[in-house]
């Protein structure tokens, strides 16, 4: 099972920073999001079209799972950081979906 732990650097003074690691265990939400993407990527692989466009559609088919991640990260880090984190995960999911679709077609 994939576990995602996020480290935060907190600047305590003007001259230095203190490393703090409040672990946000979003493992269940990340697993659900990844499984949803795999499932939809395999479904979209059967359709005509370029793999990248289909990968985007597959990722867009997982709004509930993406929103669950957003809530976990928002509660821990605030809305701006949560949005950046989830956007990064979505980009990674699209890349993974593209590879899944290409493999399924070969």
C-alpha cells in the first residue's frame, strides 16, 4: 500500500528554519485515487483516441477520490497548499494513465 507522508519546513527565525514532519497519512485516499485512475485508464484504453487525451479523461473520472484528498490536505495545510498538492498528484496520475493506456493497447 502506498503511503504518502508530507514534510513541512517551518521557518522559526529569520536566520534559520526548523524541520517539522507532521505526518498526514493520506494513504487510504491516495490508494483509492490511484485505483480509480487505473480502473478508468483501462476502460478508456478500449476507446479510440490518443493516449494522453484519454488519460486526462480517465483522471477526470475520479472527482470523489480527488476531493477526498483535497479535504485531507486542506485540513492539514490550508487550501492553497492542498490545491497545489492535489494538482501535482493529478499530473502524476495523468502520466501514469497514459502509460497504462499505451501498455494496454500493445
